C-alpha cells in the first residue's frame, strides 16, 4: 500500500482554497444569505481560512442541526461557510485525491465520472451479461443499518493512518471525525425531535399516520454513543463512507471472487446465477462487518431472483421474459412530484427565479429518463407555469417509445 507524506500543504494553497469555494461552496450552498455575508469581505475571509490552516489553530463552530423529511426524516448538520470550506478542502485534497486510485470501479458514489447514473449502467450491464447464460439470475441486496451513525471512530482512524502519514493532516482529519463527540449534539437532536413531534400532533392527520411519523422520529439516532457516527451532510463524511468499506469492496471482489458487484455508500448488490454461492457470501460478509467494522446488516438484506425486482439507485430493476425493465421507485416519484409542484408555486409567486425552477426540473429529468418514464414525466411536469413551457417542453420531448426495455 502506497503511503502519503507531506500532503497538508495542499489545503493551504490559496489557489486550491479559491477553486473549492468557487466550484463547490458558492454554487451548492442553498442558504444564499450565508454566501452573501461571507462575500462581503471575501478575500479577508479567504485569507483567514488560509491562515487558520497554516497555523493549525482551527476551532470548528457548533453544527446547526435540523430535521428534513424527503420522504423519511433525517438529521442534517450544517456548518458555517468557513468550516464548510475547510471540510471540502480536506475531503478533496487529503481524502478523495489520496484514495481515488485504490477504489474499485464499482464503488460509484461521490466520485468524478461515477455516481448514480454510472451505477445504473453498471447494473444493467451485469444483468445483461448474466442473461446470456439462460439461467435464473439472483441478487444479494445488502443494506447497512444506520451506516453514517454507526461508523466507529477508532476503526476509521486506523484505516486512514495506514495510508496517510502526514501528522498535520491526520490531526485535522481526527478533529473532524471526533466532532460528533460534542455533548451539545445529542441534546440538540433530542430537542429537534421533540419540537417536530409537537408540531405534527397539531396537524389534522389520521391517528395511524401520526403514530407512524412519531415512531420514525423517535428512531432517529442522536450521537449519544461517543466514538460512533460521522457528521450527517458533511463532504468529509461522504469520503469517509467510501473509504471505510474500501477494503471490504476488495475482499468481495478479490477473495470471494464476486464478478458482478456494485456499491453505493451503504447499499451494495451482488449478482450471480448461483443462489447457494450468494448465501455463503451473505454469511461471510455479515460476520466480517460485525467483527471488523462494528456494523450490522439491515433486516431488509435479502437474496431474491431478478424476476421479483430489485430496488436500487432510485429505480426498480425487473427482469421479465428476459427483458430488463426499469421503473422509477414510488418514493422517488412522490418526491419529484411534490418538489416540482412546490417550486412551481413559489415561481408563480415570484419567490424563486426561473433559473432555480429549471435547475430542479433538469435534475429530475436527468435521473428519471433512465427508466420507462415518458408518461411519468408528463405527470410530473404538466403543471409547470407557462413562462417555462418552452423550456420544459424541450425536456420532455423524448421518443415516445422511450427506453421501455433495455435489451441487447
């Protein structure tokens, strides 16, 4: 394994700081008021970040913690622009750049030229290759229970220390890893949960739905167990999640000799025409996760034939009469409809720009076009306001036959 020394200087480089701000922070921060405040004294703030990194006297501000529901409840731990900038610098130059060459091709999340759509294409390719045998195709779908909340700090640090040998870099990385140990975090999360339960109790919703929501909120982890969990929503956490199971990826491919394997963060799938082989893999992987990573497989983990359908990467893959059909998952459809409808209302009231509306529509269009979705697109986008009709029309004018079946 190649070791990396003298890498800390990369995050002190003013050009790198400006590049990350302009490409990652400014365009992707939803709270534009934060950006405006930061840019009032832009170069002063940028040089302050550089000075903090050079002198290694960084004290991170407390996280701003809030709940979102899309569709399930989850915690987000937001940072100040300064801390977010430092976090992205660490993620890019001290983590992703270092580990990129060691990742397997099928580890598809958060990587340049990879991502969800690459994972979809890889999954399709594997299924088509296995189809040629004429045998029944099975999959083992693994889902790690509460992955981000369960990552063990000491195990993560030991993994990082095998490759990163720069003491300054490790000190800063360890500080980020251990930031969830702060005592205020579980208190704030508990308070947010209580406020949300109080809010929904005042809504006019059926009792069974109310109890379901309350149960879901109460299950949200609160980081009360010290040394467990990484910050939800941070860029470094995305990198940590890739790195933490990198050795497991290699073990599955090289030791278990699984040819057809795809991982997206905490979801991964193994494909084979041998059901017994997948059962053996499940047993070995589960034991390895428990003993070496202190992680548990979700009870939803299962082995099933492809004809029953596979929910993965926002789609349902179904093999029917040797034809591969992709359908958008119900939760994704509901979320898209709700989001587009809400933003269209805001646009009508002139509370958001046409550009913002177009961005969201283009984003959903870019994802759902991979499936059998012509009529779904009509449903989602039919109520878009007139001023954007021409733009939306261009988005949904795809071949009416679309890509109903993927067959080679």
